[in-house]
């Protein structure tokens, strides 16, 4: 009997240990299933995923507005938007069509012609690449010396002139064509004389990058002196390794920089170690060293964070998420009113006072939530609560970081098409071309003209063109 009791106790102990192990394993699997389910439910409304990714998941796309019952497109009776007519001084050619015979009886018409309609059409004349041959000679003197002429500084030392080089660099660096597509494009546009080798396209990119180096350096210096900067980063590839593309954006300036790390060191390399302005960012930890009084957290990011809480299925998380969404809506509405002139900037604080108090109390409760995500988000927002409302104190500050996100999208599309850059030189070309093209887009200036001017100034050793000529703030 004693032996039987011992066997039973041993079996019981073994089963107990097995049961504990199975319970622990079940807990791990449940956590994994929950994590995968949350990831499966991620979309552009509750995460940082781009809207384009929503189409890849059936049922993810949700209508943001209730259906109105109207057909898509322009509605009957709406005011049309027609292209404005060019002024007479802008017209290059005029063709007139005057009737010669009567359409009824065929008699020759010699009366005064009255204008019935003037139709304007824009077209581009055929453009063919031109070959310029630069020749230098030598002459002998009676003294026996031979003197050879030197090429002027403006003569290109490559097989392609500055204008075509600027166009090719713009096609690859601004419009993200592959190098083979650049070759096809320039032959289609400018004829067979414009054909070069694939290696030449890459070499010309490097030459353009060198010419734009002082322009990029000037832009970086100016960014570090800006009163307000929108800052963001996205992943990049450099020489088959992980890197990050950083950007700092103002109203009329966008500066890009490729760095190996997504760290505070990289942030300081972009804006400097002692930046005194206000930064508008998401909640990434690299920005936490900046003063909370001079930082604005992006409410567009927060809205997605709060939306994600409402979809967890946890009562406390849902409550925090709903309060956060109401706060985000209030911020959006009052900011829109301020931009439209209906709300004075001085009224932002009083208009948002109640929702601020409610949000603060809710985050206090959320920090003690049993849901880890809710607790972590609530604690983080409580810690940086001041940075949620900087736009109320400083008029130049916006409540979202949309400027940086829009600018950074160009880099994301570049990365998707080319997988980043294979070398440090390629990274420099990317950051300089993105800086120049996006800044000129913000200022409404011509990219090709600017790059051509930079190339010519590099050839002649003269002062490069400035990205700051059109800056107004």
C-alpha cells in the first residue's frame, strides 16, 4: 500500500508539473495569437502603414464618411474648373481660319471677318540633341616655343553637357526612373544623339551629386537655424545594410540625410547638437532628449494609436481610445477653424481646456490598465503631455507632422523602386537630389534649371545657385 501511495504521489507530482508547463505554453500561444491577430488587423487607420497597403487586405478599407447616394465624380450643376486662358503676350503662334465661300450658295466672301471662337492648345516642338565639338589648337612662335590653347572652364569634361546631365539626374533622382529607363527616355525625347552607356548615367549622377554638395550643406545650415522643423525618418538600405533616411522640413525647405542609425546621434547630425527651435515629431525615443516645451507630438499619429486601442477588445483600452479620438477630433476642428480665420489663435487654449483635462485624467487611469499597450501608451503620453499642446502656445507650430510625412513619401517611393543605395556615394546623391527637388517643389521653382546652374557653377568654380533665394520664412 505504501509503495502504491508513493507511486500515486509521484504520478500526481509529474502530472502537476506537466499541467503547469502546458498552462505556461498555452499562455505563450494565446499571447502569440493575440499579437498576430492585432497585426492582421493593422491598417492605415490604426498604425503607420500607408493607405496604399490597405488594398492588399480584403475588407480592411473602410469608408470614412457615410454614403451620400450620389454617383462618383462631378455633380450636375457644379461649378466647372477650366484652365485659364493664356494672355496675348504668352501666345507664341497664331493660326487664323477665315471662310472663303458662302456655305449656302458658294459665293466668294470679301466682308469683314468676325471672331467666333479662339481655341488655345499647348504643345512641345520636337527637340533634338545637339553635338558640340570643342577644339583647341596650338601655335609655334618664332622663338621656338609652342603654345596650346586651354579649354575654358565652362567646357564640360564629360561626354554630356550640363543641360542633358541635369535632365538625366532629374529623371533618376526626382522622378525615380531606373537608369535603363533614363536611357530610353532621353533617346525618345532627344533622339539617338543623346544615347549614352549605362555606366555613364551612374557617373553623371555622381557628378551632379558633387555639384549639389554645397547647396545641400547650405540647406542643412539653414534648417538648423529654423524656428520650427518637422522631423521624420524612414528605413533605407545602404550597401546591403540597414540605414535610415531622415528629413527636416519647414514651409519652404526640405532637407534629407541618410544615416546608419535611427538614433539621437542621427537626429543631432540632422539638426545639430544645440537646436533651439521647436520640433514636430512622432513619439520615437530619439527625440526625447529635446525639451518638451519645444516639441510638438503629431496628433495624426496619436489618432492612429487611439484607434488601435479601440480595436483591442479590452474595456479599459477601448475607453482610453475613445477619449483620445474625441481629443484628436477636437484638435482637428479647432485648428481648422484657426486656419480658416474663424478662431483666433489666442482662443485655442480655452477652446481645448476641457478636453485636455478629460484626456489627462483618462491617461492617468490608462497607465494602470491591465492591457500592456494601453498602459504603455498612457504612461508615455502622460510623460510628454506638455508636448501635445505646443501648437497652442506658438502660432507657427502645427498639431500634426504631415509636412515631414509628405516629404518623406518621396524617399519611401525611391526606396521601394531601387531598394536604397549600394554605396555612400549613392546615399549622398539620394539625399542631395531629394533635398533639391522637394525644396524647389515647395517653392514652385524649376528643378532642371537649378541643377543645370549648379553643374555650370561647379565647372567654372563660381558661386552655386541658392535654395534660399525664394525663402520667405
